[in-house]
C-alpha cells in the first residue's frame, strides 16, 4: 500500500518536479553574476535611491515616472538605512523572493488544473518561464517587478478560495506596485468582497492614491501615463491610415482574442472578467509604452504572458478539450522562436561595474558605474533638491 501511494505521487508530481529542477538550473545560470555580485539597476539608482537620499522616509510615498511602485520605494528606502554597500543585496533578493513565490503559485495551479496530464503541465510551465525569464532586463531588479506582480495576483486568485492574512498583504503590495495590478480589482471584488471587507477598504485607499498618480502626476521630467496613451494611440491610428494592416496585426495580435470572445457564450462571470482583465493588461501596457514603437523585453513579457493566459482560459470553454495539447504545444513552439536569448546571461550585465567597488565612488560623490553597461550615477547633495 505504501509503495502504491508513492507511485501515485510520482505519477502526479514527478514530471513537474523535473521541469522545476530544469528551469531552476537555467534561472541560476542566467542570474549567476547577479546573485554572486548583486548590482543596482539604473532606475533603482537614478530615481529611487536619489529620492531616498534627498527626502528620507517621505520617498516611500513618492510617485515616479507617472505612477507609484511600492516595492522599489520601500526596499530602497530600507536599504538606505544601512551601508550603501548592501543596497543591491536588498533589491536583488527582494526581487528573488517575488520570483520564487510566483513559481510556487504556478506549481499549485498546474497540479490543480491539469491533474495527471503531465505533458500539459510541462508545456504550461515551460511556456510561462520562456515568456517572463528569457530576457535579462527583467530579471532580479525591483523596477521590473511591476511586470511580474500582476501574474502573482492572477495565480493567487486562480488557486485560492480563501486568503490567508499574508496573501492578503501580498495582493495589496502587488496592487500598489505599478499600474497593471489595479486592473484585477473587479475580479478581486467578485471573488472576495463578502469575505474580506477590510482588505477592500485598504484597496480603495490605495486605488485613489494610485489613480491620482496615473492621471495627473509627473516627475523626473518624464511623461504621464495619459500622455503616453495619446502618443501610442496616434501611432496605431497612423498605421491604419497608411493601410499597413500586417504591421498593425503583428503589433496588436492580442486583439484577436477580443474577436474570439464573440464565440464564447458559456463563460461564467468570473471567467469572463478574468479574460477581459488579462486583455486589458495587454492593451494598457501596449498603449503606455514610453515610445510608440519601442520593442522592450519588459513590455513583451507582460503582453505575451497575458495573451497566453487568455488562451488557456478560453480552452475548454468554447474549444474542444482535444485541442488543449495542440494549442499548448503550438504556443510553446512560437515562444521558443521568439525567445532566442534564453541562455544568454551577460549581454546586459556589466562585469566592470561591481558595486563592491563602485559604492566607494558613490559615497565620495563621484560617478559610479551601474547596470546596464555604460551608465553611471552620482550621489545627490541636499543642494540638488
């Protein structure tokens, strides 16, 4: 009987455990320089550390680049209370915590959704990993966590009918980290409002603060989100006016899923809101790029990831279950073609900019090398305010 139980567990979890060992090995390979010698990312230094040095505790509540991000604001303020030498340790390992937690929730999700269908489990996990971890730009810094935290909210909602206090706190943090998490509020409202009214009171306060940041606030000589929206819409309209339909479709492939919704009439309210939320995130990110034609790893991560999750939501609603494996396989192959940098680990990491040495220059008010390569920061003086 004991052997039978072990065989059953091996059948259910064996394949997914092996895949996790595989992606962990790739992740460690890609981040080996960063983990061994933690570094500060450019915006972490030039925006958040500068604000912390100049304004102290009030920097925790500052808006930057047209929105509010709680994780870099709090992490860098707390790190600034210690030696400058250790600031990158705070940012890198805070980011690592959120990455690990995301893949913990994904583990729960695939084992619940696909049960003993090991091939589907493997394809789903590998596809998600390829989407969010192929680029070096998005790995292990608090700035680009805003493109990871929406996925954490999604998988928490999918996995849990009840929310422990730590998960409630984590959801609130993710909602306040960038703008995209706010789009999950209708789904959170539908699923959890009756059980967690205090959580929604905190969310309401956070939303009001965040909406002000998004709609009206600008700093650091950056544009507001609303200004970016106008520029990107103008670019897309220009593509249509120029009759460049192939380029328009290539740049806006996620819109195909909106057309597909017309064929899904059996979808319940929660699933419908989930699909609309994911598509809303893809559209919002695409329409708020810093530059209309900017092709960035961080933008591609959230747009492609949201689109893939929409496809997974639509499977088994209006599509025959027999197509699940072929569609997952096709998605995986397409992402493989689109992710040539999976094993690249140092094309953006500047080995010469070791913070163990550069922090001495920073504390001496001299230019200190920072990542990506070729960039420097200087410690601000109070007179710079």
